[in-house]
C-alpha cells in the first residue's frame, strides 16, 4: 500500500457538503427518506399515477421520473428538464409587438437551466436515499441501458466515500474474447468477480477538452455512438454539479468476437473521476492503485501539479497526459514534464496533445492506440471485488460491509455452498418442480383437452384422470421441505424482520 502524503484532512469541507446535500434532498422532496430509505417494494408499487406517462414539472418529480424510467429500461431516464407550461395569455403577451425583440428574452433563456438540476446530482441523491436492494436494482438497470455506473459515491452525509460493490453484485456480463472467436464460445461471469485492466481518466486543473465526450467516443464502436458518460452537451449536462463532484463512474468494453471490428481482444474497464484531482485526492489515490494506467487531462503542468504527481513515484501504474497545444504555458509545462519523466517513468508516447485543428476521430484513434499498447503489455488486472482491500486502506467504506448485506450474503453462501452439480441439486432440492410437477401438468392439460380418450366413455375417462391427479397431489403434499429451502425461507424471514426493525 502506497500512502500519498498530500496533507489531506479527512472531513475537510464536510459541513459545507452536508448542507449542499440537504438542500438538494429538500428540493427533491427526499429528506424524509434519509432516515427511512426508499425500498424496491415501494418503488414498484402500482398506482394510478405510476401508470401514466409524464414529464417532470417540478424538482420533486425528478427522482420518481428517474426511478420509473430506469426500471423500465428507458434511456431517457437521465433527463432532468422540466416541462414548460405556458398559458394562452403568456403566448399572446409574447407575440404582442413582435416587430421588436424584448431585452428580457436573454434572461428567459437562462432561467430554464438554473431552475433544473444536474442528472448526476439526482443519481447521487436517489442512491443516498435508497436501501441496498433498491440500489442493486438501479445499477442493474443502468448497466442494461449501457450507462456508466457509480463505482465510488462521494462523501455526502459523512466524511467517507463509498465503494458500490454490493450494488453491482447482481450484474452478469457475457462476452466473446478473441481466444474463443473460432470456436464461437463465450464467457459469462459476475461483473464484480471478473478481473480485467482498468484505465482511469481524471482532470487536473482547468481543461477545455470534454473528458466525458472523449470517453464516449473512445468506447463507441465504429459508426455507432452511445453516451455512457453524461457530458456538457447532453440534456442537463451543463448544469453545475452541487453534490456529484468526487463521483467515480465506471463503464466497460466487452468484445463480441469480431476480430476486425472489436476495439480490444479482452474486456477493459474505464473509470472517470468527476471534478478536479486536487479536491478529491482520496478517490485519485484509489484510482492510481487499482488502475493499470491513469490518463490525466490538464491545460498545463506547473509547480503545484508537479508536487502532487511526484508523490506517485513508487507506484507501478502508468501515467499519461492529455494536453492542449494552444496553452500559453507550453514552455513551463514542458519543463515540469521533463522533471517528472524520471520520477513516474514518462516518455514521448505518454503525452497526447490535442491540436486545435486535429480531427476528433483522429485523436480518439491515438487514444485507442495508446490503450491498446497498454493492454498488449499484459498489465495488472483487478476485479471490483478485490478493490475492497485498497478501499479499506484508504478509509473508503464499502456498501457490502453493512449488516443487512452481510446477513444476506451469509445466507446465500450457505445455500450455494451445497451446490456441486446444478442439475442434481435441482432434482433433489426442488422436488415439486421436478417429475411430479411435469406429470401433474400433463394430467391437467389432458383434463382440459381429452385428446387420449379413445373409446372410453367421457365420464369414466375424466374420473380416471381425476384419480391420477389426486394421487399426484397426494405425493406432492408428502414432500418435506429440503435443507436448502428451509435456509432460504429463514433468510427471507430474517431479512424482512431486519428491514422492518431498522430505523
């Protein structure tokens, strides 16, 4: 474990952040769920309002708009724009004297943005006010919509960040690495248990290049585009973040076995830190230790940046810089890069310069080539599950450490630990879903269709079928609960009692 001595004080700015969080919760009408978390059952409750399609008109509508849309796998879930309700009188007044432009029109255009909220703030607020099982469902649906997932939540109501391990436990991915392309085979595994290279992207100081836009282009295959990461040109993306700075998002690239069009032959994880490195040093320290490479977006490198980066000398992680060529401090940046070169092992290939005239597609190809070279060098591979060790060392709390998650995990481990052969286990444990159930279904179907009656009188044939049906039901009623089912029922009951008794 490498300790980066940056003079960071835990809890710094906690009161200011807590006040900002409470302001957002109050505006979104979520403050009551801070003490009594939203549950999956509550969100899935069907009512007359939940069946209607609506566009949010107030701040209070935004959390429910996001939840309903994301659970329905609607890719517009991140929209936080309000429906502008304009009366007929307002339309008439606006059209009066149309030979002259009112100076207030500029103020009107700006009001829409200031009265909305950044989608990442809504996401952080909803996750903060959700129980662990609703969080798990939200991230599962976000993954299916191909949205970047929150890997680390910023410190919201406490001084500690949170690694979202449990929230990703339900996600399973399927891909075809190039090693299985000829056999047409594929791999399927839990996302949090899959080890792969992680490439992280951070910003140091000011930078005019949109990091998230570059990442979306980088992860999108040829002739296709998907907005994995929210960026400034998306709806609501240019609204200033109030509580989401310090959020670490993560997205993945999984190959499909198409050697000519796949970006990489094996899976790659891409992490993105929201906000400036200097303000979120715990998250940056975490990324430098779990990543194979860290790409730093910066306008220039000066004394302050040099001091911060020189403390990374003992890490094996590769560091790359993405710089703007039009910076007025190019000479100073070059000087400090030369000083950093022997410290963190830089060379010319580690510096990517975005020229003002450079085509976006060309720059993205340069980035892909650099990352392709990293992956070809067999970098370290870390699963999200193994990242917990680094998180604990940096005093980042892990959501899976909560008692309800540990109890559920223990129950699941006890049940799954007995499974050696899935087919045999299902036959021995799920008896009522085996041959008895199949035979009963056949008898019930025949009672309705009477296809095999032959020359037998209908009443006699029906009476015979009824007798067979009763015998099968008798056999079913004599089946005792197996050990696995007893453990499952006990776990569900214990979990329900735990949630009911929790404050």
